[in-house]
């Protein structure tokens, strides 16, 4: 399951591997911007406080909250 974060102005960050090292890959409106080796490098492009983690739920799996609401 891939972890990614999204922010304002079309920014998206995903984890990737480049040259055997983990990097944070920065995209904007679906186009590659840069690979950052440290979180501090991302600050040059956006305010990290504005990021939201996107959690992908596998198809067919409901969250506990959704199950509780379905029983009501």
C-alpha cells in the first residue's frame, strides 16, 4: 500500500527509491517536480502543515466507523 500526502495548489508527495536511497518524490498537478532526500527540502516548495495523508482503503473493506453507521 502506497503512502502519499497531498497539499494545496496541486502538490502531492510519495515515497520512492532512487539509487538505492529512499526519497520523497514531489509532484504538482500530476507532473514530477523533484526528489527530496530530506523533509526539510520539501519546505522550499510548500508549508508542511498544509499536508494531509491519503489513506487508501482496500476495495471491499469497510472502516469500523462505516460498519457502526451501517448498523444504525
